[in-house]
C-alpha cells in the first residue's frame, strides 16, 4: 500500500516559512512539484537544501494546495473531498473541450454516417474489452473482438464479462438523454454481472452489510478502503443521483469533465454493489459526458488507456483518499487519460482515412470491387489463415446484413473466397493464391 503523507500542520512555523521564502532552490523544487502535482511517495525523494527537510517542504507545498473547490463527496469520517484547478488541468480540459465537444481540429468534418456506425461499434467493443480486462477478464483482445463482431456466444466467464460490458455500454448510450435513477444503476449492474459471479443473488441489487465488502490490493490482500454501511451508502447514493441530474448554472458551474470524474470517483468510493462497481463507475463517467454532448466519447475507449496505466489509475484513487481528500490527483489522471484516448482516436482516424483513400484508388483501378471488398482482400493478403462471416463484415463496416452478404457472395463467385463451416457458423476463407494475383 502507499505511504500516507506526514501531518503537515504540525510542521508549520514562522521559521519554516522564512527558510522556504529565502531559498530560491526550494522555491523552484516546490514549483515543479506543484506543476506535476506529485504525491508524497515521489516528493519525499526530491533533493532539498540541507536546512530544509522533505517533510518541511511538504508542509509548505500543502499551503499552496489549499483546495478552494468543494465536491459533494463526503469521506467515511465526514470530511469533504475538495480539489484544485492547476494550470495543467485547465490545459487538458481545454484540449478535451476543443476535440471532444467541438469539431475535430485535425479534420474538416466529423466521421460520415457510415463511418459513425462503424467506429461506434468498434469503440464500444474496445471499451467493453478493456473495462472487463481491468476487472480481471482473461481473454486476448483478438479473440474478444472477434467474438463481439461475429456475435458468437461466450465460451467462458471472461468472455461473458466482455459481452455483458458491451451490452451495458450500448444501454448507457441509449440513456444519454435520460436522468439517472436507482433503477438504471441496478439494471446496469445486472447487465454487467449476469452469469459472471458465483452468487446469483448478488445480481441486480445493492449490497447488504452482511456482504462485508472491502476494497483490497489484489496482490497483497491489504485493505485499501472500507465503504459506508448500507444505510449510509444508500443515502449518499441518492445524493449522487441528485447531483448527476442537477442542471449547471452560472452561479454554481462545474466543468462537465470534472463533474463526470467526480461521479466516477464517488460511485467507486460508495461501492454500492457486491460486484461490478468499477465497470459501473466508468460507465457512469461515459453516460454523463454523452449527456453533455461530448460526442467524441462514443468513438474512443477511455478504459483501454486506463488499462495501459492500471497502477496509476489505482494510485489516483488512493492518493486522493490519503492526502486530505484531495481529488485533484484523480481529476488530473482522468483528464490526461481522456486526452490520450482522443489522441489515439485521431491517429486511428487518420490511418483509416488514408486506408479509405487508398482503397478508393485501388477500387478505381480494379473496377469490379467496392471499397469494402478491396479492404477485405487487402486484409486477407497479410492474414491468410483467418476468416470472416456475414455478421462480422456487417459490423466492421456498419452496413446492412444483405449488403454484407452480397459483398462476400460476389467474392465467392469470383473465386477469391471459399465458403465453409466452422462448427455451426458459415464462414468465408481466403483463396490466398488468387488474392495475391490481384495486387501483384
């Protein structure tokens, strides 16, 4: 577990303030620490002048971090979670606003209607896979993506977790114009946990005190957080729902990304279910941003980026809890993750637009194929041992099932694909020799 910061109030004195003010070196180190918003576990290793200890410097840093923004979140001890708005957070929020709610700066237009369906399906799949893997689903990305796109039935608990999360993310997208309710949260948890936990009676209900829920380190088993008892949890959950549904006004405005992150943290902190709390809290973040017209969230997978830095995600929770309920750590982490997810999508979108342009050029040269068929043949050119089916082709390109069937049947008729059975499924295998002839 992480080390708790020292009791800084006990170290404050007029002598300390004078020492820090008179030391340019200390001031520069503190400025760097504030800019990066480091926690004590890193700060204590900074090299300060001999007459200033790390603990003394930390006390001075805490003065500059005196939080001036309150959240509605109450800690177990009854104190309020607060946060700061450092310049680095403003910068990240500005980037997110420009790209996530406005038009894409890097492109003239949003994705077309066909691309929209295709990318949203892909994004929902990515989010479902990553969010489930964060919670322990043990399935490769390739297998999971194939399962979702082909709509085959899950073979084990890990695959069931991913399918459940995919269905849950679809539901959340449908709820974007609705106010949050307890029943929606129960339905969400039921969808997320269906057929994946040992005790079916824990599905679709809030936890009881008898469940004895604690949040612990998965490796060491050390307890990191003991949530409220049921009665207090339910009253706090009602406050969370009221806060989520409360319209923002000029006198009491909270930035939508900040508010979505507060909801994410608050829900996880309350831990209202026996299982499915992490996935539900990330889905709540996603719902609130959609509700507030951050349309790009439908095209990106925040959980995939979180999975790439899982330890930092866990630490952001712990830092905020252990450092005087300072939610700035969690806000900065989530804003950075959101920004990285957008950048990954922009890169992906640019690559796909390049592929589309190349396919159009190839299509004009080959004449008889449409761009989807060209993309499929090019894919099989370097993946000769793989296969596709009508549903997968349909979902990949956001087209109707008859169109997907016609695409594949045409290629079968021309000898580029061969139909065969894989279990009960009808699949299409590439004729590698004939495909190579077209592109040579």
